[in-house]
């Protein structure tokens, strides 16, 4: 079964993801100084991606 053309990744489009993965949110929060050591990575607040 072939993949629908709209689902194929294309480097020419260049769209950015608006949603970060959990490890990316933790890394971003650490860089901003909001992350506390020992905190659970579950239930994180939404964060805007760094541009």
C-alpha cells in the first residue's frame, strides 16, 4: 500500500512543528531556568518553541 502524497515529508515545505516533545520541553525549561531538579516530567505546561 502506498503512502498518501500529503503524508510524505518534503524538505521543500520547511514547516516548523508547533508542538514540542516532552524531552524538548524539559530541555527548553532548563535553558529558561524554570525546571526544578527532581520534578516529574509528566504534566508539563505547554511551551512555545524557541525560534
